[in-house]
C-alpha cells in the first residue's frame, strides 16, 4: 500500500513563502507522476502542479511563476515551494501520486491534506 505523508502547512502572510514536503512509501511504480491538488472551502478541488519521475513539470495557470514543484527520487520525497502567496491560495493542499506519467493528472493515491492559510 502506498502512503503519502505531508508536512509544512501553516499560516503565512500575503507575499510570504511556504514549502510543503511529501514523503512516499510502499510499492511505487518507477514511471509515475506526482503532484499537488488544493481545495478551498466551498470550491472544487483543483490541480496545482505535477512532476514526472523524470522531472518534467506542469502547473495551473494561477500558480505559474510563483510555485515550483520538485522531487528527490532517492528519498521518495516531493516538494512544493510556494512563493508570493496570495489569500486566494488558501485551502487544503493534497499530495498525490499517479501510477503513470501521462496527462491529465488523475491521482491514484492521496495524502492526508495540509491546511494553508494566507492572511491579508
């Protein structure tokens, strides 16, 4: 069973930065896509960013230029560097894993979610 464990959420002022981490464990296929979804209260869950096992990234337009996702395959760890944060970035962020590389990013496994709150 694949497990995804997130850390790094919290409260930050607008314009600030946060870094999320997600450690994967279990049986993970070598060719995959990992990434992040988020969900604000009363809103639909949306894709934020994803990255293939080879390091190719994909971002939602709303976060391009501000967020960067990366991964350390040896440590089985996924990161999301969030800069220039806005109140609209507030929500629950979920780490996710897809068992194949292809887009669209439709995860097979999910982390527990971590709350990001950006204050004005």
